């Protein structure tokens, strides 16, 4: 069942989204060669807590026996890591790397979710283009995120744009509704058929998140039970925002 937020709930949720956007602004400033992903994680947690929020991903249950809960504030996924990379003091960013940062802030009973892929220092044209295509796929998708359209219209637009440009979308993971829970209905895959799925209504809040691979779409799970990598070693990028369906154009809540 899809939760329709009231005006008051939306205003409360905007605060969590603002904090998430602030963290990404800080990440853009501090990501550089030599910094560790654990240092990034500590910086992100400080921003969230200084703003009165809670890092929602920290302690998020794996749902699988023998796999510990997620231990960090951010997912930090480097190069061929697609999503859910675990920050570590042993992982230092290098010139030319790309890193996807995914994070969720919680405040006032609501969540705000956003992801970005950043270049570390000077990156090559191949990496730059992948990041830009992934970002643009999000904006191609939300052109259809309007009341009266179907969720499949958004999904189809993302997948069509990505594949038209010679890239692959990750099919095993998807975007989602978001609000009081981090993951709510509906599921929002990055591919699909236009005209299918639930009808979009004002008050819906959605986390739309293209995950794009510069190679084949196949993925693997590392032994930590969390980190997802590309099977063929190709680079991957991730771009996500929490949006609000309105009577007119969608409102992006995690950009400031």
C-alpha cells in the first residue's frame, strides 16, 4: 500500500531531506585522494547529528542469518562497487577513482535518501561520461513523475535512456517509496514498460535511483554480505534523490 503524505508530513519530511542534501554538499568538498572511506563516514555522521538527525542506515538489518547489520552512516562504493560498500580505515581514495555515496538521514519521524557518484581528483573521460549519464537518467525518469502517470512510465524512461547510450541498468536492485520507513511501496525498478504499475498521486514520496554499469549488467555479492560489485569489473555509478509527486512538476527534496 502506497502512503500518501499530508502537507504537514511533507514539511516534516523535508527536514530529513535537507540534512541529506547538506551531507552530500560536504562530501563534494572533502572527497579527495588520500582520504579514507571511514573518514568520510565520520564526517557524514557529524553533519547529520549536528543538524539534529540520525544516520538511518547505521544498524540497518541485513535480513540474512550470519550477515551483521550495516555498520556505517554511508554506503561508500568505489569503481566496480555498485552499492552498499562498507566504509573502512583501510580504504584510501586514489586519484582517478569514482565513489558512490548513498545515505539516509532520519528526523521528525521521516527519512531522506540520496546518492551521488563523485570523481576523486582528476578522472578520465570514460568515468566522467558514466557519472553524467547516470545523473541524466534520473532526470529523464522524473519527466514522467507526474500525477496521473504510471510508475512504469518513470522506470521505462530511465532504462531506455541508459541502454540507448550503451550502458546497462542494475535489475536486482531498485528505487522505492520512502517516508516514515526507509523503504516503502512502490518498488521502482530502473527498467520496465510504460503505462504499467500504480498511478502516481500528489503526496507520494519516492526515492528514484538509477544504478548504471559501463559493461554487462551482471553483479556479485562480496563475502561481507553487503557490497555489490560488477561481475566483469566494469565501473558503476549511482544517482538518487527523494522526490515529491505534486499536482504539477515533481519536487526534488534532496537538492539544496
